[in-house]
C-alpha cells in the first residue's frame, strides 16, 4: 500500500486525502473518496500539497546567529541556548506566537510552555483576527465558540447566505457545497461588494457598497420584525436580550438603507422573507485574516437568532476557517485571552485548575498579543518565539529587529527567519502524528507518513525539550499522550482518544462522556442563546470629493494567506505568477465606467492615493466591481503591503474594512 | 479461452508477483475506500469491488516523477546529465475496460505520434495487464456511451470474466499465453466460452437500472464540438462553475497533460520532475511574452471537452478521449463533469427557438 489516509493541511475545511508514499518520501496525493467533508474533492492547493512537502527549501539544521550570520549548530546546543535565553527575561517581556497550521498537540504544549514554564500569557496565533471576533460573539451569545452548523448541514439547508468572502477561493470545497446546494434548489444568496465566483453561482447577488454589510443584515432583521416573520421562540424564553436588539434596530431608518448600502430595498426585503421562510438556513463567512469585523458578525448572529435559525438542527453560522487549525488552536488556548477550552486567562479558579494540572503557578495577569506588544510604546517586548510563521509579523520589521531575541521554529525556510537569532527545524505535518480541528469542529487525526530528517523534531517534542532544558520534565512519549492530557484539560475534548479517532473520519466536539461519538448538531444543545450587543448607530463609509473610491482588499485561489508556503509549490506558484506576470506592479480592480472617466486602461499604471499614503499599481478593468469601488488583492504582497500597512485597519478589520482613495492616471 | 476457478485467482496474482511489482484494486480496511494501489500481499486484490477512485494511469504516468538529474561543477566546468533509474516491471491486475482504454489513449499520445516519450515507454513496455470484465455496471458508469466497455477488446495480456465461481480467461498476448500455460489452466469448453459474450450482454442490459448517475449521449456533442457550433454562453455557464482545481484531469484515465519543473537541490545538483498538469489552469496555456490564447476560464474549459470529444482529437486516440468512467463527475467541486457538459451542449443544440 502506498496510498495512506490523511488530512489536508491547507485551509480549515479539513478535506481527507490519500498521500502517496514511497522510498520514505512523499510522492503525491489523491482525494479521499468517502471523507465526509471532502467527499472525493480537493482544491488546487490540496492537489499539490506534495509539492510543498517535497520542497528543497526546508530548514533541516538548527542554526544560531554568530557574528551576524546564522550558522549550523547541534540541535541540543540550540535548544539549550533558546531555553536559557528565553528564561533570562521577565515573563512580561517574552511572547510566543503559535502557528495555525500546527496540530492541537503542538499548540496545546506551546501554550503550556509559555504559561507553565516561562510564566507568561503572551501567546497568540497568526492570521486569526476574524476568528477572535467570531469566538467573541458566539461566547457572548451563550452558544459554542465555534460553528453551530456542520458541512453536512449545507447539504440540507434551504437557504444559504454567503457573506463577503469568495469562498470558492478561500475554502473551495465549502464553496463547492454552496454551489451544489444551489444546484439542488436551495436559495443561495451572496452579499458582497465584489462580483466573486460564488456571487456568479448564487441565485441572488446583493452587491452592496463596501463597508455596509452590517446595515444590510440589520435591515433584514428589521424586515422580519416589521412583517411579523420573527421566530416566536427567539423573542421569548429561549433567548436573552431581544429587547435590547430591537431597540438598537430602532436606530435604523429603512428609508436610508438603499442610500447607505447601494442596494434595492425590495431585494433586501425579499431576501429576509426567504430566510424566514426556510426550514433550515446557514450563513457562511470567512474567519481568519480576511474575516469580518465584530459588529458584522454580531449582526449576522442576531439576524439568524431572530429568524429562528440559530440553536436549531441544521442551521446557524458557519465561520469558515481559512487555515487548517485556526479553530483547534483557539480550542487549545493559543491566545492571550483564554486557557485551553475557552477558560478566561485571568480567572483565579481557572488558574488554580490549570496550575494543578500543569504543576505550576500560573501568571494571573492576562497576556497581550504579539501585535500589541510589537507596536506598544514604549516597547516592552524583549524576546519572541515564533512557530512556523509566514508573513504577518514582517509588517513590523523595525520592532522585530530591535528585539533582543527572536527564536524561529519551523519546517520551511522563509523571509521571517532573517530576524531570528536561533532557528530550530520542525517536522512537517506529514512527519508527525497530530490532530487538527476543522471549521465544523471536526477533530481529525493525521498520522505520520514519512520520517523527518535526523535533527528534525515534531513541534510538540521541541516544546517538551525546551521545558526539559528549564528543568521541567513532561511525561509524553507520543502525541497520543498529549491528547490524553488535552482530554483532561478541555471538557469538549474529554472523550477524544487516538483509538476513537482512528475508527473513522474524526469526531466533532463537544465530544464527552455524554456524547462519546461527538456532536454534529450542537444547535440542538439545550440552553438559552443571547442576542449580541450591537450599536444603534448605522453609518457606512462614504466616498468624498477628494477620495471618491472605496478601496477593499481580499485573497485569491493560488495565492493564499501564507503565500510564502504557496511559493514553494510548482503549479499553484505558476498560477499565481500567471496573474503576477500580467500585473508585475500589482493591480487595483476598477469598473470600466470609472476607468473611462479617469482615462485609465487595463494593465497601465495608476496611482492610488489615500489620506495617509499612495501606491503605484496597474489598473485591472473589470466587470466584477461597481463604479465607485476599487479592489486590491493583497496577495501581491511585495508591491502592495507597504501601502496596506499604513492602513492597518484594512488588514485588522477584515473584509468590511474600507479605505477611501482617489485613483489617478499616471 | 481458459478457466480459472475463483479460488485460484491467488495462484495467478502470486505468479505475477514473482516477476512484477503487483498493482490492483484494494479496499481500505477502515474507510472502505477502493483505490488502485501497489500491494505487498497478492490476496489483497479484490476483483469484485467497485472501480477504484484513482485511475491506474498513475502507475505508468505518475503524479510527480523525477525523470532526470543534472549537475554542474563550477571548478572543473564539468556538466553531467543522468537519467533516473529505470522503472521496475509492473503487473496491473483487475483493470476495468474504461481504464484500459484510458491507458491505450495514453499510449497513442505518448508513443504513437512523431516523438516517443521514453520515460513513459520505459514504464509501459515491461508491463503485464489483466483486465476484468464488468459483469454489472456501477452507478457512475457510462462506458456504453463512449464505446469503452463493459468488456475489454484489446490491450490486455489476460482478460478475466466472472461467470460465477470461476473466471473465463481470454489471452491477449504471447506473455499471457505463457502464463496460462505455466499455471496449467484448463481450456474452456465452447459452451462456457460463449458465456463471455452473454455476460457482456447482460451487463449492458443492467445499465438502465443500475448506472443511474450519469448519461452522456456523446454523438451530438462530438458533432457540435468538432464543428464549433456551441454558443459562447454555454461555455460561460460551464466556466462559471470551474473551480480551477485541475482534478478532472488528474482523475481522468486518458488525460496526459504534464508540466516539467527543474529544481535546484544544492551543491550544483538539480533534478527535473515531470508532474500532472491540467488545461484548466491559466498558467498552463500562458506563453512566453505573456500571450495567453486561453486566458478566460471558459476558454480553458472548452479546451478540455474539445480534447475529450472532438473528432480531430479522437483521430489521434483512435477513439473518443472520454472513456466513460464517471470519475470527473464525483471529483468536480463545480458541477461540470463530462456528462453534464454533454447534456448542456445537447440541450443547447436541440433548442428550437430562443425563449421569449
């Protein structure tokens, strides 16, 4: 047998694959036909994961910076040095950044290393801004801090709302489910400013003005109230906070909706009625670097709760995680806010429980994100350990260069390593056992396929070794032992074992004594859900005379979040290059009407000017954006990142963030 | 024709395993998934299970294959080029006729034209093929629409037909005859030999009831694709549904597109890899100087169906490029497996007047 079952390691969909292995090396990959999520499908990234796994751009030796250059050293020496130097700083001056592509075991132990060995809550995750907002809203509402709908629910739903994201690019196989739902007759509505592929495949595309999605959702909620389409249970004893939400909606003048959103109000009304009239409904949006802001997610949650489509089997929000283990990393507490299992980091009882479990005295002081620490003034951060990181932090090169210590732990060589004083090689996901939790809470076991090189350890073993260097001996022999401790630490994972995982295609948490086989439909769980607090003011970014365009940013198929790793493949890299070669300076997408007005032509340079910066890129004249709207794919990072960095909000706030600009012909 | 008792299948596969790396359809212990794979234990091969999800073409035309190494030594200015080690002989057991026809298409593309692909030839010439008649169709099958089943006509060394309790063994080559002699198989009496044709007939009769997932009445589509009388809107409708994953090409038993990539391995050494490619990719058709004759996704999509069904392309394969296995339907994130495209083209071609 050369084909071994496994889980794709790119996006959070978590499709199953069969990895072809021979002569101790990865040789190829094929879709797993019976996997419950992928069901025999993979996307362009998934079909080429073997190209990444066989790249020669690997980190294979431990390296330490001496006289300005990184030099190979024995692994043990680098581990000892990293542990000693990290311990030399006060806990507040040390931070850890986990990888959203790492396994649950890796990230659980990195959190334990940060908190129980180095005494700090300064641990966070890359590329997860949207997930934080999603988790926040869902925790606030009293439900699970994760998707209430499963992928299988998309196959039953009568109404599906795709918010913003071009899901055919971010999570293509989820996008496939949406398309297939529409083909079997479900009502698929896309609400997005750009005419994306999923918009083209939708029966209805509500092409709103960028930044106004929250208002469209609020208007739909108000239609439900006005027309008596509200689910009775939602306003009664099953929920909390209805009155507050209704009061907030009073602030929305329906007469202004069309003006604020650019949509025909009747289309919005009709969509709201379709939502209310459906038996089961799911809303899908991105949860990751291109996710939505808190207010928009809160409004979507409230709308679904009002329509009786939350807390019901087969219905709810499905936050599509953009990277394979964003969801699991949050479950494992790779965030300054929560210990494993969404226990508040500053909570005394929690600190006590985890202190006992970890035999350590935990720091009661909540941590801060690496982003906050790097940008704080005066700077307090001295030492940073980063796991398998690809791009985001490079936005702060001066702050990184000023740190006393940067430790980089990863499998692939990348531009971030140039900031490192110590580099430790880590195994790829194909070289270690580990579990990954997908966008629908499905915990899946991926078995080791090939042996790592002689100096290369799985990340969880590296964290164990660093703890040992500090005199803290952890007892884990295998990653299965780590899962046993996770089961003890996280109630929703308490019945998860490798033995059980191996019997099928994973377990959807909550998976505990009462639900040992997991829970595909948490919407049926008993309990009251709350309406999330939302502001009662409804404004949207508006163009001005000086800056008549609303500029947004987004991702694409072959140039994906962690573009550094996609560049190590052959075919996806070539596909990215196909676009880049046409627009070597980057591009801004504008409508033909606008192009004619400013005299811009396709592939010819224009200048994009905002209140705080400008960039020179090529115009891409397109029918996919409306007049007055401009779009930049931030995947052409090398050319555009500088401009976007000056507008931090555009990256932090996700898809609904807007920068008013003017575009001039050059 | 000869007779092989079912219980003796193991003797056949065992004999092959002595001389060849043995490949065949196997069922995964836990998931139940059927894949075509290299087997250590000949008894793992099961001829009753459904068509494997991966096409056997990967054995002769791997997803990614090192085909050459080269090096350059700066000091001595010496350059060296070395071909990769030659492929071991392989036996493919249990090939369904669709997959065998796919292999024959690959032969005609790789070997039957002006240039012979030596890497492919190396895999192919040392091969033993045992085909397996489909005595009943599977839900996704439409080989009867593409003239590629349910039984093999050519290209096998041995062909097995299940007649209940035993296989009829048809020999297709001297190698096959030699193996039959070596195993000492009994000759089939005429009455039994006639059962192969009956089994095929019975299988075809079952298509209406059992092969329900797909139908592809390709002749009208062949006509339209060859003459080009397909409105652009039909291609746009198809192109909008393309997720550009490449999967249809990867699972297709007859798709032969590949990419060549050279990668440095350090110390002056590099390797050349050949890998599956797909005409659905924008970068596939892009030419030097940035011209791309098939830039738009719908133009790339129509290339695929032109390749599978046009008459001019069929002349190269000596048959339609589609072999009716149904894999592209299941693997497609859109809904544009070949049967659906054929339906879209036929629907368009039978439209009498435009809708008001």
